[in-house]
C-alpha cells in the first residue's frame, strides 16, 4: 500500500525475443529486441508528456536484468535525463523459473499436473524444480519493496523486470 500522496510509475521491460517466442525468461539476461526498444521509447515519451519537468525530480530504480536496465535507459533518454543516474534493486528482478528458463511456455505447461494446467504457473504452484523457496516468495519481497518505496520517496520511477513514484 502506498502512503498518501505517493505516486508510483511502474514500467515493465519492453519485448525480448524470448517474450515473442513465449519462452520463460526468469533470471536469464535477455536483451530487448527492436520492438522492445520502440515500446520503451513510446513509454518514455508518454511519461515525458504526462510529467513534464517533474520527471527530473523523481527517483529512478530498475531491476539489474539487462532488459529492465535498457528499458530504464531508453525511458530516461526520452525524458531528457540521460541514460544513467538510476539505481538498481534486485527485488525488482523476475523470479527464478529454474529449469523452465529458456523453455517454451507450452512445453512447460504440458509437464504440470492436469489440475494445475488452467493457470499460468506461479511461485509455489506448479513451480519448476531447481527454484529455491526464497524465490517462491518473490511477490512478498516485491510487496515489501513497494512498502519501503512508499515511505522513502514522494516520487519514484521503477523499471521491472524497470519504476517511478510521485
């Protein structure tokens, strides 16, 4: 829950070739493709239009994964802020999908017990082997990050898996 008066601008990373192929990425450091870079630029222009000069007053935080860093850098460039001057936070990184990483969604879904096939696998439910229990708690960690962000800043831009609050 964000504290009163805090606005969070959360930008998901742009498309990668693995997104396009419907492969689990998880912690694999997959770069943006051309479409993903165009998506990041479009989001940066939309934020520039919405925020104007206020964009320079925000705190910028991104996942350490390449696709989120690249998204953040493109967004910042469109905001006229330069590509650097943002922080990295591991809690914004995607969860670890273990041996599913790099595999097609459909091939992994075929391995999930029949009663779990209706929903996309989530941490702790139909999770792949090789994923530590701490990884299964990633959503709790992200919630904790959101709580700390809500009290630490009045304005924040985050890029996940690149974020900004005002």
